[in-house]
C-alpha cells in the first residue's frame, strides 16, 4: 500500500471511494459525504498536504481529508471524511491513513486535530472527548463522538470548534 497526497486529477477516484464507503442501500441516492468532499476540495480551507489517498496496485482504496478549522480564532484541523472502499475495510487501511494524516498535520506544525467519529476507533490514535480539553463541539448532541487530539505539549486552545465552511451546509 502506498499513501500520498491526492492531486486534482485524483478527485474522481476520491469521490468514487467516498461514495462506495458511505453508500446506504436502504436510503439510496448519493451519500452526503460525496458532495461534502467535493466542496472541501474547492474550499479556501483546503489543506493539500492533509488530503491523502491510499493506493494498492494503482487503485485508490481509501482517502482522508483534513481542512482548516478553528477553535475560537486559533487555527486547527478538522478531519473527515475518512473513507475506505468496502471491499478493503478491516485490512488496516483506515488506520494507516489516520497515522499518515496525523504525521502530516504534525509536520505542518498543526497543534489541534478534531473530528466526529467513533471513540473506540479514534481513541487508538490518542483522540479523546474534545470537551475534556476545553474545546466545545459545534453541535452539543455529538457528545463524546466529537473528539480532539493535541499534537504538541502547549495548552489546548479553548472555545467552540468550527469546521471549514462546507460542513455548515450539512
């Protein structure tokens, strides 16, 4: 498996992976994550070094995107979507993508990464309830599923987390 930043030419493959990963046959139609991902790539908050894809035999099998968020007025990273092709789920691709994402965020000098996700999965990377760090969720109903990780030893910024603008349309 090879993981590297995506290019504009990779966008159709990215959207295909996201569509298949989040497909819900019971509801049909295109998953909202597809449109969100497309808007994130076009947004001012797009961080090219934090848009990564996993490839096996020249086929994209997973992707993750991190975009500019804020805690109060301080910059942070909002991660998501993270998507893995259904036929490749359970093989460590999502884990490898998250490790690469966090390494890239740290190398870029980012201090805080936040996401909405399953605590049991993201806890293995060091994520915990954002509220415990003084970072408030954009939606209090998310509870413990809104998580954050400090990438350095400085005090966590305090305030409400704001994702990149395309998340506001969900």
